C-alpha cells in the first residue's frame, strides 16, 4: 500500500509525486518531502558512488577481512 503522505520520484516523467501515482517500477522512494524526492537522482548517484568506493576498497584489501 502506498503512503498517501510520502513523496516519490517518477523515473518516467522525471517529477516528484505524492502518494499513489505512477507504477512502483517507475518510481524511487518513498522520500519524506517533495525536495528530497526532487533530488532523488542526485542522492541515488551519490549513494552509488559511495558504495562503489567501499567495494573498490574491499577488493583492494583495505576493507574488512574477506570470508572465503
């Protein structure tokens, strides 16, 4: 069920939308407010860069011990 107060970013229309809107496959979220939903692509890209850096550090042996 969709939270009617939550905000989402529609990947199809590139807009922030609240509550029920486009299908879930076409949306990112939920976000607490319209501003956060509007910056979804930027925040998602930043999160991906951070996680990629963690993966690279782990692969280089700088991260936690690998379990084999």
